[in-house]
C-alpha cells in the first residue's frame, strides 16, 4: 500500500495494521496540519477512519491523506461560524419574544438548539485557541467565549427556576449582543486574514 501526502509517498507491506497507518498519518500531520479525510483508491472517507481501514486495509492500493494547514482550517471553521451566527441572529430575537409571552414546546426545542449552538461556538473558539494560527483579533474571541460561558451558567439557573422573562432578557440583552460581537470579530478576521469562497 502507498500512503500519499502532498509530494511524500510511503510504501507499506501487506502486513501493515490500521494502527500503524493512523500513527504514521499523525506523525506526518503533527507539524501544522489538520486532518480532513483520506481517499482510499478514489473513495473519500470522512469518518470512522480506523474501522474503514480495518475492514479494507488489504484491498487498498493507495491511501491519500487530505489535510489543511491550520490557517486554512481556521478560515473554514470561521466561515462556518459566520454562517451559523448569521442564521441564528433572527432566531434569537424570535425565541426571546416567545419567552416573554408563553413559550411553547417548539420554543423549548429551538432553545435547546440554541444551547447546542452555544456549545458548538465555544468548541470552535477552544479549537482555534489551541492552534498556533490564532487570528490577530484573538482577544475579542476570548472575551466573547468567556461571556457566553457565563451566560450559559446563568441560563441554566433561569431554566431551573422556570423564569421565562429572565430567559427572554438574557437571550435579548446578553446572548444576542455577544452573537453580534462574534459576527463582527469573525468578519474582521476573514476580511483581513482569511479568504471567502469565490462566488463568481
């Protein structure tokens, strides 16, 4: 089997194991790359990499590693965050209003999605924070992440107390401004340091 990454080709004999290959991929990528997926004889594999290798290892002739530089990875993640925040802002206003009135089961479902979105955003910021490729305006992201973490804890308390007006207030006056700040920070980063897909 050939393991291919950019210009590098590594040959393995037929007795190679999935663990050895994964270890080799990790060794190759540890110097500033983020693993995306691999292509096993023209089949793109995006998840369950180890189980795929275990099942097909002796049939694979060529395994091509697809990876991004940390800068490319950060840019892609920030584009996703920008898209999410843009879609979330009108939702936040709507959910907040519904909590002021009488939240329905659907309101609670959307609120649950909001909490998942907040956790995803915190995960994105944490992932970028662990990389060597932090944006120049990184301080803004840290402030936003800290504020959102605090609001998550406060929201939890408001939910336990079934204080619908407080939940509405927190969404409108705390979370919404932080989402707007995040939108601004992401836009600044992408416009000054990143790239947007060519829409032409």
